[in-house]
C-alpha cells in the first residue's frame, strides 16, 4: 500500500529514535511523542500507539517500502532497537514514494526560499532544488557524472545536534569526550552549552567551561559519548553571540581586543576579495595600480593567519608588524620542513 507523506515522515523519525544513543531502547509512547512534536509541533493527540505499531509493521515487512527494518523489542530494557548494528533507512536508496515526497518538499521550500525565516538556508535550498530539477530521478547517475556538488568529507557530527539543542533549550549541562587534534589530547569535558554554530559545513557548540572560567568552542565531529546531564543550571547572563563573534574570522570568537589589520592584495586575488570579503568590517582604503589596500578589525587567530597564507604571493601585510613577523616565521618553518 502506498504510504502518504505523513507516514514517510514518521518512518524517518522512528529511524532516528531507534538510532539515538542519548535515549536507547525507546518505547512506543516516547516514539509517538517524538513523531507528534516533529510533525505537528505543540499539538498533541494526533498520533496513536496503534499507528506506531502499524508503522513498525510497515517498516519491517512492506515490500513497497523495501526497508525490511530489523526492529526488535528488548524485554529487559522494555524498548525497541535495531537488531543489526549500524542499520538505518537513511543508508537505503529512496523508493518511488519517497522520491515524489522529496520533490514536492523541495519545490515547496524553493517557492518560499526568499522569506526571512529561510534566510540562512537559501543556499542549501537552492542546491537541493537544483539537484532535483536536473533529473526526475534523485539517484540518476547521469547527474553525478556531469555535475559535481560540494561534498563534506568525513563525519559532520550531525547526530549530536538534536541532543545538544535540547540541552541548550532546557538548561542542561552536557558531558562528552573530545579529541583535541592540535594538542593531541583525548579528554572528558562537562559544558553548559549556549550556542550551536555552523561554519564551512561543520557544526560547533559554544558553552561555558567552569574549569577554565571561559566560553570554549568544540567541533561536533570530534565529540563522542555525549550525555545529557539531568541537573538544571542557571546560565550566565554575560553570553552575547553577536559580540563574541563580531570580530571573528571563522569559528574562533572571543573577548580579545581586535587588531587593526591593513593588507595589500594584488590581482587577481584582489578581485575575489572584493566580491567575497573576509570580514564584515572590511573596507577598501586605497586602490593600487595592480590591486587594492583593505582594512578591517579582526581577532588575531590561527584562522586569520590561515586565510592570509592562502593569498600567497599576492599578499602584503602593512600592519600590524607583529602579524607580519608571525607570517614570516610560519613560512620559514614551512620552507625548512620542505627542503
């Protein structure tokens, strides 16, 4: 029997519930509540337990869906789980019903892409619509052969978005293990999360770390074993995302005073820099014969240095002199390692 769009949405929600390490072995009532909240919002009573049971049956045995989901009941934990490790319907190809639902959803989003609520997602909506408009079949190999969309390599940490968002919204601390690739350390942290922030297709959480008495930033793709702590905390009132990232280039914000950066950039990189400014404070202060001089107020950070290094021979740092010296030392170390 063909599934309607609501049923297809429920199957995806059920799949996420059964894969949620933060809440293993969910029972039918938990799954029903999740489906109601994600589909109907604050309205309740729209989905029955019997509907969830029918969804289980369809996911297990419906040939039209083709999921054949290994959903089992754990008598000791009194909840449901997948009997196959790493199983997920997300890994299966879309069936015709899901393809139609996806096309309908993408067309609807595309029609409303310029509304303010979708301002931060316009590029993603355009990409989805473009992909589906190129072919009626989402899995058409011809599109992959002739068109290459940007892809994020490796794990993006998206599995932690929902539990961390829940912790922020309900004033819960979180504990987790973290791989610091710069210090080559693997440590456990307890954090009061304040903000989820995306940067260059990666997600980060910013929160208060009591041990250092500071707001720290963690990449979700380097977090493991995230646990929602049951206690409720009173958050600090001094957290202000706008001021924290006002002078940041990239994800590393902070309370450090910004530097007055003045650089000269030659063509053709200067043309790209004007079209895609490094920072919102960037201003063209002088037009040169073969480029431009720009100034901006930014925090001195590894991300800033990395972006300046990407300009290569087209860059001259006018000030501060300390940053110019830092860049020279970095280049000298690179040369020494590549001789």
